[in-house]
């Protein structure tokens, strides 16, 4: 297994796999209400079998080259994650998603982790379009999209049902040339 440093504060990015289901469930339990405000991970992972099944679904997506799941660790503790919720290598598009438990918010962890996986998607896998889909009320996630140099494409009105209520989704994206320019302006090039 690998771990990639996300800075000098003990933050790392590494795979999140089915054998880690117990740790993952404990992490979700620590942040269940906070994480569940905008995304359904807590609703999907209610117990150990469902947590293991969720992690296995991403192991299967990884094997099919259709998605990936990574843990964000702080001093060795699982505090959140980033993912390629979807990945279509033939079309050159993917969607990045994220979550954090409350104790990890405000440290730039998601921005750093998303930067690392977008660098890989654009620089190594040749993705042309990287999407970020967010609830309009989720200002923290919208601010991450802005820090990643993404552009707000628009709002999908009434796009899905979450906890019994119809919800809108904002779609943000960055295209490969824009990402390269964004990273060059930050002093780093994709793949570095």
C-alpha cells in the first residue's frame, strides 16, 4: 500500500479498501450527522456489512477503471476521503467527490487531496474534463471547487431525491488545459 504526503502537517492520501471497513465505519460514525448534511455516505454505511459493501463497490470500480476511493489520514487517523465517483476513460471525463469528519474541517485537506488526484487524472490518465457536483447550500465544497480553479457550469434543478426531498445540484468543472494553467500558476505541474 502507498501513502502520499499532503504536506508537513501529518496529512496523507492513500487507498481506502474493503479490509478497512471497521475503521471506515468508525470514521463515518464520528461524523455521521455532519457528513450526512449533503451526501448520503452515512445512509449507505449504517453497519459493518454495508460499510464493507460500499468499500467493495469502489474496489470493483477501481478494477473496472470506472472510479477510485482514497482515504485522507491525519497523523494516521482516517478523517475523510476523496474519490472519483465516476470515471469514463474513453470520454475523458470524471467526477471528483469528497467528505470530511468535523474535526478535520478548515485545514485544506480536501483541496490538497483533490489536487493530487486531479493531477493524476489529467497528467497520467489523460482526463479532459473533471467535474465537481455539489449541493448549492454546501458552501465549503463550493469554495474547494473555486480553489481548484473550477468554473460553475450551472444548476441541475430538482436533479435527485435526498432523504425524501427533491434537491438541486451545482455542477463545477475544470478542463485539462485550464487545470494545467491553474497548476502552473501555483508553481506545480501535473504529474509532479
